[in-house]
């Protein structure tokens, strides 16, 4: 299969001599409805058009039945979150020739006279917030965002304000190169007051850098009312993250998150980490949110309810787990966790009680886990804390 993918803008394109020759000698073309309107005047008389629309299985079936080269018109740069990448994933052995145009984010940077040397681009078009969240946590100086109908400029501004990212301003490009082109740079609050053309993209400009912490002071976290000491202390927290090998983790479960201190520090250290945090106490949901907002950490999935009653198989399989609470049912909890964790997963628990330490060690033996670390730490006048680390042996 041979595909020629030609990137075009938002107005009638001017093709090169080579492209015109290719179009004259092709019969099967493809693209969206908008692309057809822009190029139909240059297509040969008896052309066939394959619309790119859902379901994609129908589109691919038409490509496979065409039995000839296909010329595809796509927006901007088809190799930038674009259709050439879709083709490469679907047909790894196909010959794909791509001739790109400017991406919408490049156009917006040019139109706002923005130095794009440090530009990092993400897409929330049909995707989760994960990539944008990671870029924000890393405090990237310039973030380009491909939007969609739901995750539009207003929704993006709302999310930044929700998690305290007031240190950014926003440039919004609407219908770039089209009849209704509009470009404006606003504060996040100002951006909430507009409705936007359905074709748009965004640049987020960092105005100043928020203070970063290698370890957050305990008193800076919002805690449980009347229980200020109910938090994993900062030195213990950092040692725990070390034992969890959090920089190498992909999916982290924090069971019994309480104030969210472990989950928040884990996400700050590894912004691409998927964090699922479980907690039985309903009041901790608001505490976690307030701490996320204070420290600029979106993207933590909180689950409120009794862990023992949760269908945990509905969540992504963790390769790293922290046991922050077990309600006196540690052995039962570890057996439940064992059913869903990956091979070579890391499990860490901190305990003051000797009975919990012995129960964790005994459960490791019963489950075939390897106990790899046992560290005892004492802070100030607090009771000694034992940090335990185990690894699930592959095949067990």
C-alpha cells in the first residue's frame, strides 16, 4: 500500500508542480469534509473520495479495497498528532509519503511573535488531561495545546486556575488562516469570559516559576482537623519514595492516602506517573484536593470508600504500591493487592507496631514476595518507624 499524505492549511492551498502532477494522476483521495471543500476544484473529474470519519474501521476497509495509491489531505503537519501517525500504526509495512504544512500551534506561535525554542506541545484532543498535567507540573515555559470541543480554551483555563497555575497566561488562535481568524492573549480569568470558534489551539506562557520543593514541609499540607500529626513526615516520605523507586514507576497505588502527601510528592517527582489514591474517610477527598491545588498537582485519581469493597480490577494494574493504612486487616489487604499487581511490582509499608511488621513479613512469605529492605528510622521524639519493602517475584 502506498499513501501520499499532504498537509494543508485552513484556506485553499497552493500546490507545487510535483503535487499537482500527483493529483492529476490519482483517482482515490481521502480526507475530511472540510478538506474536500478546500481541494475539490483541483481534483480530476472522476475522483473517488474516502471520508475520514468514525468508524475508522470503515475507512481502513475502503483503503484496502482501493487497490491503488491513495492521496490523503490532512490538516497542518500530519506527523504531529496527525493522520500519518495513524497510518503508520495501522499499516507498519505501508509506504507513506508525507508533505507537511505548518501545524496550528506553529501558526499561533508565529502570529503571536512567540519565541518557540522551548515549546513543548501536547494534545488533549480526544485524550485525557495527562500530558498537559505533566507539562504543568514540570512548569514548562511554553506549552502548545491541541484542543477539542470539550477540552477547549475555557476548560483549559479553568483547569489551570483550579490547580493554582496562575503563573501562566494564555494565547488562543481561532480559525487560523480562515475567514473568522482571531488571535488573542489573555489572563486565565479573562479566558473564561469568551466562547470560541470550534477550530482553535492554545499556547500557555509561563509568567514566573512557582517555588519547587525537593521535600514539602509537613506543616504546609492541609491535614485532618484536630490531627495535625496524622501525616507521613517529610524525611520518612522521601525515603518511602526512594524505596518505591517512584522515578521508574508507571502506575502507583496509594492505599490509605489521608492527606495525600505521598501521592502528591510521588506525582511531583514523576509527573508522567499515573496515581490512584484510595481512602475510606470521606473528608480526605477535600483535603487531598486542597493540597493538590496548593502544590499544583493535577491528575491524581482519588477513590473514596472501603478498599476491601472496591472492585480493584477496574483500575490500571499497578507496578508500585504504598500501604498507608489497612484497618487492622493487613494480611487480607495484601492478598487482595497480590491479585492485581504486576510481576516485579514493589510494595512498601511503614509501620510503628511490631505486630504489623511481623504480619507484613509473614504475608510476604505466604505470597512468595521477596522482602528486600527493612529500615528503622526515628525522628525527633516520635516513635521509631520501620520501612518495609517487598517485590513480587515474577511468576508467583
